[in-house]
């Protein structure tokens, strides 16, 4: 049942990607990401904003500063907030086009968690969107 849901999610995402048009210079961009799972139970984060990869290479190696657990906890918080905004487009607009099916109990691996964490950092810095206030936390 879980795999059926993932396959349907990816199929719907693929269909929606075929009809979506993006302009990387507009603040009205809709942002889509995909979590893909291949046969060997590895996960891949696919970001449809070409500027993200440039941003990502400027970040330190994932294991130099924080643990996988650190990234997991922040990703969980970020995806909860992102999905709340995704589910309420009348209030937040259609910027949060894709629901992110992140599961805290799934072992995505540090590389995936690093990429997802920095995707949220990229969104906050590039588009001046505060998803989660980090004052007083590290």
C-alpha cells in the first residue's frame, strides 16, 4: 500500500511537471521538489529550480558540521510548515505547489537530509521567506 501511494504520488508529480511552466527569475515561481525512491531503497531529492544546485555547492560537506539526526529534526519541522502552507493556498498563495511526503521514521540518509535541509535554507535566503523562525535555536 505504501509503495502504491509513492507510485501514485510520483505519477501525479510527473503529470503536473509536464504542464507547469517556470521562470527562474520571477518571485511568483511555483516550487516543486520530488522525493524519488529507486529499487535499492535509496532516496533522491529532485529540485526543479536550477539555482538550487549552484547554491548547494557553496554549502559545507554534510558531515562536517551537523549529524543526520540534526538534519532530520529540522527537515521534519520544515516539511510540516511547508505542507501546512501547501494545504492553505488561499492564505499562503501557490508558491508551495508540491506536498513534501517526508517521514521522520524513514532513513533517507545524510546526503538526502542534507539536500532537503539546504533546499529549505535556499528558499528562505533566495525568496526571503521565513518558514520557521530560528531565533534562539541552533
